[in-house]
């Protein structure tokens, strides 16, 4: 609701002028009323597609920004690769050898300290991490396929899917109410009228 009001004020010239001048917002203004197309509004705010994410991944991997993030994660988690791999953006288990190499080079050059958790990590722990992330990747792909998030209108598909789920929940709720109270309400009505006659 707050984001909606901010958007409404900034996109309405009169409201924005009033706010710039007084620092106040007219709560009763037409721009702040509920006649908006919320799907269109959220698409304007968050128009992100799978292609956008893929493009970002390509530009981020092997960049100076990624290297800085890896070094920061290494220091922050004292060489714990489980937590490093979880915190570095866009990283999956296939990136682990590359990330390990980045860290090892920084250790060899003296940029990073040598933590036992990194240099003496067991193969068993590495394999356990790999199995876990492979399982998570399969679950994520299944969810993505179920939601139909593969094209340019990913957000729209997600909103529609959630909307349909909510509609089903409401229909089920009303059906349960009708089944529970529908017949007894009629009987109750007859009893009440019978009491009145007495």
C-alpha cells in the first residue's frame, strides 16, 4: 500500500507538485484511490524476465564485482565453502571449481588469509554440498515449469498463477461454508418461525 501511494504521488503531476511544495500528500486525491490496474503497476516496477537474469549472470560472472563478492564472503564466513557458495550471486555447484581457484589465487598472493575450513575441507563435505544443490536445482526447475516462468511475461504469469490459487482457495472456502451451514440455515429459519407462532 505504501509503495502504491508513493507511485501514485510521483506519477501524478498535481500530487507531485503539492508534495514538492508542502511535503504533504492529499490522502483523498483521485490518484490515491483504488481504481488502478495492479498487474500493470507491478510490471512497471518489476519488469524482470528470465532473459534479464541470464544477461545479468553473463555480465556478473568473472567480473571484478564477483571477485570482490567472493573475497568478502570468504572473509565473512572464514573459508566455509557451504556458506560462500550460498551467498555469492548466480553461483551453482558448477561454479565451485572456478570460485575455489579465485580464492586460492588470492591466498597465494597474500590478499586473503588461509582459513582451515577452506584449505582442509573434506571430500565428503564437498560431495554432500554438491548433492544438496543438485536436488535444490531440480526442485527450482520443477517449480519454474509449473508456474510457466520461461518467457518474457514471467511476472505476469506468476501473478496470474497466484491469483488463480487464491480464487480456488476462496471457492473452496465458500463451498465449505455452504455445505456446513446451507441446509441448517433453512432448518433454523423454520424453527424460528415456529417459535414465533407459539
